[in-house]
C-alpha cells in the first residue's frame, strides 16, 4: 500500500503556503498601489487639462495668433499632446499620431458640450485622453497624456513584489525543511531503533541529547519502554533457566537412584520390575527434556557464551555423529563425503554443533527408525550436511513448524507415545542459526526425511 | 576393590551415588564438605575422587587442589553449571575430567571405570624433550638438574601418547580416546585445557610452544 510521506507533505504545505500567501500579498499590493498611482496621475492630468483649456479659451478671446505659442509651451510643460478643434477645424501642434488616439466618442462628447476623460491602451502603452469643450469660442480642447512613466514604475513594483513572493516561498520551503528535520528526523530515528530492536539488537537506545521537549519525552518514553521490555524478556528467560536449573539436583538423585534400583532389579517382584522399567524409561525422557530446556533457556538468557572456533568440517561432523549416536546408545550412521569436498573449514561452537548433530540423530531414531546416512557435500561456498533417514518423512505442511518449540507433528501422535522432548529440533535450529547457518527439512533419497544443515565455509580450507 | 571418594554437599545425591557405586563393587568414602573429603583421603587414599564444584566453605576447586597436592589420583568434577569458565577452572585446579548435572549415572560410571582402567604406558621408550627427560617405565620426567618434574597421570599419558605418535598430528578425538579411554563422551575442552596445563610445565615459554604445538583445525603434535 502506498503511503504519503509526512516529509513530502510538510515540505509541500510549507512551500505552497508561503507561495500562496506571498503571491496574494503581492497581488493586493500591486493592485492597490496601481489604483492609487493611476488615480493620482489622472486627477492631476485632468486638473492640468482644465487649466490648459482655460488658458486656450482666454488666448482665443484675446489674441488668437498667440495660440500656437501657447500650445507649444503647454506641450513642453506637461509632456502631452494637445489637439484643438475650433469651428470644426483641427489644430494640432503634435505629431499626427496623437490625432488617432482621440477616439470618436470623446470628440462627440466634447462637441455635445460634455467634458470627458478616457484611459486607452494603444500600441502597448496606456494613454489618458481628456476632452474639454470650450463652448464660448466653439472650440474643443483635447489633451493626450502618456502614462508610460507610470507604467514603468508599476512594472518595477511588480518585479519587486514577484521577487519577494519567490523569496518568501523559498524561505517557506526552508522553514518546511527545518520543521521536517525537527519532527520527522526523530520519528525516523524511533522507527530505525524499533526496527533494530525487533531484529534482536536489544541494547539499542535513542540518544537524548539536543532535542525538543516533545521529542525528548518521546525518546525517554521509548527508551523506558525498551528497557522494560528487555528486563521482562530477561526475567522470563532467567525464570525458565532457573526452573531448569533447580531441576538438576532432584533429577540427579532420581536418575542415580533409578540406577541403584536397576542394580537390584533381580531382587524385585515382576510388578516392581515393570514399574522400574517405566520409571527408568521416562526418567531418561525427563533428563533429556531438562538438558534441552537448560540448553535452550541458557541460550535465550544469553548465559552461555558462544565460543566460535574454526575447525575442519569433516572431522567435526564425524566426531559429532559418533558421540551423538553413542550418547543415546545407537549405532552411528555411515558418513558419506562427496568426492569434491576437500578439507573444508567451518566456524562453529563445537559443543553446540555436537549437540545439534546429537539431536538430529536422536530425532531420526525416535521418529524414523534411525538415520541412514550423514552426507557431506559442498555447494558454492557453503558446506551442506544432510542427515537422511528412511522413515515416513515430514509432511510438507509441517516442514516449517517442525523446528518450533514443543511442536509435535503427526508422526509423534501416530506413535502414541511421543518419546522426544519437543525441543530437540528447535535447539538444532537455534544452534545452527548461531553459526550463521540454516537448516531445513526435505525428502531424502531413501524416501524418508532429509535434514539439511548449511554452514558458510571459511576460506583457507586447503592450506 | 576400587576405593572412591565422593565429595558432594547434597545429601540425597551423595547417598544415591554411594548406593550406586557400592552396587558396582566400589568401596565408598563420602564427604559432605571439601574439608571432610580431604581429611578422609589423607587417612585412606582413594583410587579416584568425584568432587562437586559447589560446596559450602571449601570450594570444589580448592578441594581438587588439596587432593592433587598429595596425589595423582584421577579426579572427576561434577558441576551444576557447564559454563566454559567453570570447566576450565575446574580442570586447571587439577581435575582430570568433568560431568555436568543432571548426568546420566551410567555415563559417570563408565568414565570412572575408564579412569581406573588407565595405567601408565610403561612400554613407551624414554625420550628427551629439550632439557627434560621423559622416562615412561619409571613414570617420571626429569629436569636437566636431575630433579623430578611433577606431572599428573593424565598429563603424563598425554605426553607419552603424543610422543608415541612420532610427530604425527593427533586430533582431539584421538586424544580423548587414547588418553581418557573414552569412546564417545568428553568434549574437546578437556583436551585443550590439559594441553595448556601441560605446556606450562614443559614449555620454556608456554604462550609460544616449541614442542607441544597446535595444528590449526587438526589437533596437536609433539615436536621432538
């Protein structure tokens, strides 16, 4: 499932927010300033036009020939184009283009005796046209103002505001980045730490330096939670270990006493003999169970240090198989070494490895009538040790679970009495994993189960 | 009849062990503490001793040292813990072997018998090891000044077996079988600790052995 990223969202929110706000601010400023400036300009232009029209009128009254001079001086003073229609005659001192700028509308309005003003946009420039009728001398006065200068000012204003908006957006994004760092980074650290802890790195803690109060609280709560959990785990592991440990002494007495009874078996009645046999048989199961429990709980509690040493693999397997088989009074299965194996080395904890092999052979004995062969081969850079039996095999749906603690497959139930401890294969699994190896179960060439241990080979095997 | 000394503070275990060994034809001296055990041994030397590690006042380690100080008898320590540190400490205190509780009684019996069966190999030829003279038929190692270097029977056996291999490498498994007489039990730590202890006695510089060398991944050999 795709999840939105908080980091991205924060960045977008901050960036977009800053951009929108600054743009809005810039637009409002621009519109407002433009309105004020244009209005001011037009008002002053209008006043100027009326003053000029009055001047024209008085000139026409007093000395019409001075008109040309007047127009000249007006145009020079206001930088505008002036047009005069007197007795339906056009009089202009400006360039002909200005005549076109005065629309028919304004001319008609002036003819009709109305003063008008109009803002036009001609040739990419704004112009302000004022028409003033001077009915006393049958004259219409028109003045065309260029707003170019104002436009330039507004353009610069627009650029400044635009730059401001972009800058603000960038600052917004930077702010977003900072906030992201302050908020998302701790979250990421928490999640990384949680992942490490889930992966078994129980000593992982968050660093508490230099953080905000809220993050500090999160960090402290997180660390406290982890400490609690670890303590709980350790307590549980220690409890199981202690329980198993406390079983040692009474079990030793029981087993020894049972041996003593066996020494005097002949003196017992048949019923007592039968009872003794049951007692001895189950004592050995009990003993194996306690041994397995001790082993597995010690590993869980981290009480048993792992002593990894590099050893020649074939000798290791041979010795482990032999001691494993004879530990339970069984005949050791033959060991078949593939021809191309050479003299490989593996790194294992010898005691644990022997224990694993013992348990595999024991398992084959209990559920499959004994191991048929132990086969050693090399696949790539891994040593493969197969323990094969000719029993009923492990059903496909049980192949994963067979390594779980106290899992009992159908084979165990079918036999009526489960003689295994339920921990043997779990222990094998745990131990093999400790050496960086893997174990799985498959169908063997004899039709039974094949337990396949794969261990990484150590370089320098054929030195 | 072999005589066995059992030092064990747990009354029930001690009694059960006593009954078992008596049933197997042993004469049993049993002691609840190390002090009593050592006193019993000084009065009547046993052929083999079983010593529990966790004893009240005098620890199993100290008991081993005290017994070892006056005798070469085989000592098997019994520990409720099989952490390597304990095992190593026990063996370095002079024990020859160890079992962990809950042990299989038959296995303990088999080990005890194996230890009693072992006799020094008098047939081996005498040889020189640097400035030391190893004389198997007398069971002694003499230093160049003529004084005797004291080795326990297990150490002596280890040395002579390695010597009779004529420079061949012996694996830990081989050594367990030859020296301890074990077909199957015992672990390699037993060999390693004894090799180390032997080195401190015969090597000029035990951390850089000249004679008793480790062959990585294979075992040990004696360079004469």
